[in-house]
C-alpha cells in the first residue's frame, strides 16, 4: 500500500514536471519577444517618474503591453484616472474575442481555474496556446504555464528596464523582430485551408485600412469580427451550394 | 503623484483589463456552444493574427501612414516562407531575427 502510494506520488510529480517543461518550451519565444519591449517600457516608465516598485505593480496588475505604454504617457501628461481606465479598457477589449476562442478548448475546466487562466490571456499567450490546442497535444495545465511564464518574463523585463535598461543597445541581434517572427509562424499554423487564407487576407487588409482611419487600436477587434463573419458566411454559402446540410 | 492615486490608477486599469479576459471564459467555457458559434470562433485566431501582423508590417505609427516597403515587411516574406516550409516556431523566430538584424545593418 505504502509502495503503491509512493508510486502514484512519483507519477504525479513526473506529470507535473512534464507540464512545466512543455509549458516553458512553448513560452520561450514569447519571453524572447517580451524582453526588449519590457526593457523599453521600463526605461520609458522610469523617465516618466515611476519607481521600479510602481512599474512592477502595473505589470502585475495590468499585464498588457500596449495599454501600459499608453497609460505611462497619459500619466506623465497628467490625465485623469477615469480617462486612463477608459483607454485601457478599449485597448484591451480584443482579449474578449481571444478568451471566447479559448473557451472552446477549456470546456472541462472549473471556474476557479478559468478565473486564474483569464489573468494571463494576452495576444502572445493566446496565439501560442491556440496553435498548441489545435495540434491536440495540449492541456489546460500547460496552457496555464505558458501564461504565467510569459507573465514572469514581462514583470522581470519591465522592472529591469526601470533600473536603467539603457545600457542594452536598442536593436541588438534583431531581437526587436522576435515577436513579429513569432506571430508570422503562428499565423502559418492557423492556415489550414482556403477559407483561412481568405479570412486572413481580408482581416489584414481591413486592419491596415481601419488602423489608418480610426485612432487607437480598436481596428483589431473591428477587422477581426468583420473578416471572421465574412469567412463564416462564405463557408456556409459554399456548403449550401454543394448541398451539404448544416444545422 | 501620490502613491494612493497611482495605486488607484493601476487597480482600475487592472480591473478593466481583467474583465474582458475573464467574462467569456467564465460564462462560455462550461456550456455547450452552438455549432455556428464554434465555427465562427474557429476563424477568429487567423483573423486576429492577420490584423495584428498586417497593421504592424505595412503601416508606421504616429503619424499613422501606409508604408508597404519597410525593413520589417521585406523581412516578413522570407520569414513567412520559412515558417510555411518548416512549421517550426523556434526556427522561424531565430531566422526572422537574423534576417532583420542583417537587413537593418546592410540595407
């Protein structure tokens, strides 16, 4: 009995270790990309008069790159709290769509887990986790590790920047391109048929046009919703034409 | 700025960021979603990724202007083809960074 129990314990520990390792492996490109952006944010925040502890607080509570950049520039121009919160809300509204997509893969998670998981939903963790869930080699534990490893990288790099990250020259080794390259690869993983290409090109073209027309970054939500809806209608239309019954 | 006011600012930012992340997970994840919604959500990742990438590659910020041929968009093509060919995330990141570094140096 005792032996059995220790074996089960060992088994659990092994599983836990594998989850950690797999999560770390999936998260490293995110960390790589966060590092230069986090440093840049820290430097900027420090110049705006924030202490490292204050930078840490923002990175922990908010954990959203572009919103934090905007907030710091608003803070230094003396904007009202209400205005900063409203702007943050609008900038981060796109996560609503991402969480909705992730929900499809988290059907059996309990609400405590979901509430914890929600904290770490960012553009980057969303893209990595969706690609992994698609390959069906992923589970909620690993996805949660990705969220929190990315979060740790963000907090550490922003605080490091706050301590004076200027000594690291900008643009070293093309690291500024890490996130762009990662997003390109993750986009490729999503292209699993003609309808995905069409939806992607449409979303991209709409995003370029809308980003030039409307201020802020609500173009992401608008372009995504419009393109996904058009892609959805097109797919249904083709199915109907071919006489495939869809409920 | 006072510490209290800063704390209040950061907490309110955190709250309005957390709610859109939390709401769909909390309310959608534990119920059976209709087929049309699943199919629609299936197209959301490719749409969001394309929207983020295209805007990043083909425009400049402040002032927002169309700029189709900048270093990051030129490097994107070989990086994209590499990803298409190898389907390797880590490899694509390394290749993209190296190309960008070289292009920045020599172009």
